[in-house]
C-alpha cells in the first residue's frame, strides 16, 4: 500500500512536471528584470507568448522537459524589450528604402552639390521601378529651438531637377519638419507660383523674393504633398514596414508608439497583424506634423472607430498627438484653442501627447493640461509632453504635480545652449522633481534609433559634433554633467516607464510571470561597462511574444 502510494505520487509529480513544462527556457543569464521586487535573475521560462517564471537556474530547471527549447545565454545581459515611445515608422521605412545622406558617419548636404547630385542620381538609376524617389538629408540649418529662431534654407528645386527630372523626388529633412521637392513633385501637389488661399499652408511654402516656389515646403504644407503622392501598392507597404520593424528589432525594440498617424495607418497595422507580419507592438497617435486638429464629425468618428476596433497587444490607438510648436512660427494654437481641444478630447477618454520644444510652448501645454484636469475631474490620464527640450525652471515641478510624463530623446542631447536660466534636456532635474521621464528615438529624426547609443548620451552628456561627408569633426565636449543619469535610470526609462506611458505596464516593460516574453539580449554587461562601451554595445537577440524576431 505504501509502495503503491509512493508510486502514485511519483507519477503525479512527473505528470505535473510534464504538464507544466515550458516551451522555451533561457538559462545562465545576467537578467535585469526591471521588477522592483526582484531586479535580477539567471533564467526565464516561457510558454507561448508569456513568461511562466523568472528566477535562478535551479528555480527554472523544473520547467524543462524533453520538448523544451533551451537557450544558453552564456552569461550575457538581458533587459526587457525596449519600448520606443516616439517614432515615425512610415517615414523611417521610406528612409530605409530610399537614400539616406545623413548618418553619424557621413553627412552630405547641398554645401557639396556635386556629391549630393551624384548620390541621388546613382540611387535613382538603381531603382527605376520606384514611382517616387525618396531620400533623407539635412537641408535645414541654423535652427535654435530655445527661441524658435529659424533661418530659411536656400536650396531650390532646380538642383534636384538635375538629378531626377522625370519622376517625383521627395527628400525629407532630418527634422521631418520639411520636404525638399523637385519640379515633378511640386506640379503633382499643385504648388505653383500662385499663392494658396489657405494662409496656414501658404505660410509654409518657401518662396524666393519674387514669389517663385523654391522647392521646400514645411510643417502643415507637407500634408498636401503626402496626399498628392501616388500610394504604393499594399504589398509594397507591407514589405517596407516589415523591413522597418525588423530594423527596430535589431536594436532590441519590441514596442513602439507612432507619434503621427491616422485611421488608415492603424487599419494597415491591423491587416499586417492578421497576416502575422508584425514583429513590433504598435500604438498609433492621430496627428500630422504641425497640423492643427479640428473636431469635425469625421475626425471624431475616425478616433472612435480606431479605439473601438484596435485595442489589443499588437495594434492599439486611443491616443491624440498635438503640436504646440514647430520649426517656424509657434505656437500652432492659441492657449484658448488648445484648452478647448484638450478638454473635449479628454472628456471622451483619449490620452493626449503634445510636441513641445520651446519654453513658452511648454508652459502653454502645462497650463492647458492643468485646466483640463480641473474642469474634467481626476482620472488616470497619463498626459505626455514630447521632447520638452526647453523648460522654465519653475515649470519642472509641475510635471509631477500634474502627472505629466516627459517623453524625451537622449540622442538630441546636447548643444551646450541655454536660454537665460533655462537648460536643455533636463532629465535629472525632472526626475529629482518627481516627474516620470521616458526615452525614445523620434526615428528617423535620429539615426540610427539605437537605445544603447542613446543610453551612452545619458551617462556622458556628450555634445553633438558636426558631421561632414568625411565623418564627425570638432573636439568632444560635454554639457551639464548634473543632468547625467545612471544606466539603470536609462534602462527603466526605455522599458518599465515607457510601457507605463502606453498604458501597457500590466503586459510589458518588465520581465515577470504573466507578462509578454519581450526581451533583448546584449553583447556586454551595460550595468558594469564604461560609458563609452555602453554606446558600443549591440543586441544579439530580440524576442517578441516568445518568438525570436532578430538574431545576430
């Protein structure tokens, strides 16, 4: 009887072990979980797209069976999957497919027209089937966001006409606030020497002293160009977006917030999800660069349809993006207009995020957020301010008081500039004032969208140097060392807190049981590495929902 009972218990034990064995087990790692209750682990067990358990090798070993895939991390460092909280995926996809003349290694501008033309001609010749030739380059200079002073670019469409005369050619400035166009594109968008009746559009079409079209359009005028361009076939869009997502996966990015978009974009991601093409969790904000929102019946219907139909872990909406300023004449809204829009959309339950670079714009946004909360009453809103580059010192504490998340981009650091007592990129000052700071790339405004290179910037505050066709020039300098962060603060800003900003903290952002198995394996231990070596670290494997989507 005793032997039979023991045998039954052994059978049940083995049966339970087999029953609860995991699909995948990662062992022998140096795993940062970002979970405040248990920050470090050696192993992770995964079944399907969720984490079963996190712990030591000994604790995770019972999750193994003959059918379990075992990955030996060999001591490598693992962090939760990166949430890039501010990207423009379609613009990035265009830059990946097209030519990119502005990278950390080389920056080719109109200052060297012969070299620029040769690069464009070469690309166009090698892509004869492209209905539109897309590129990325820096053609806007001498812009200071501290005071929103702006020097208009002097480039013209005639230069581009020499490179591509027979097809539309569209070059995105690295800021994504301006387009440089050839004559074919100008004609396609009906941009002539005659002024537009819409003054907000006309103000952003650059003309020479005689009123002739220059070939550069900015801010809200970009929208009429994008609407005029022929839409690529659906399969082409799939391919370009797949490549863009895989590119982000290569940097350990597993989730992204699209900082511009519309219902059609969200529906496109939904189709990709249904076909199993997504390797990135997407959240899309309604908004176009420096274009004012108007609460038309169509706009409100699109918002409602997106929220009703798309709210899963792969495709979600319920987010509206505003621009309180841009590169030209801020603010885009009057304070009264902004408050009215915020109050109405907040009343309907939408999360609000607002692009703000300048000092006065940031204060206007905070004032409007405060008025919204006062009128509509308390709730879990998670207001966001994108960039928040320049702030009045007295406004720092308001981020904590109003629970406004500062969504910032380390790779924009640092220019050494100050506006009176106002400093740029006050990461540490905001955190000390109780604010939540999250990090992102604003890709393709930064290139590449590498969070590890950006983390190096948070550790060093290295001032950006000028990049020429032959590489960076100038002496390395550092800016405001008091704003530096620790490596753990930076990782948290890219993972746990970035997931919180997306209302996704219950499913992503940390490595713990029940959450999605989204993680990145690194080439070195960034928690003990010198700051310079953090920037040289690369991702060796990225996993989204338990599936390997990138492996070096």
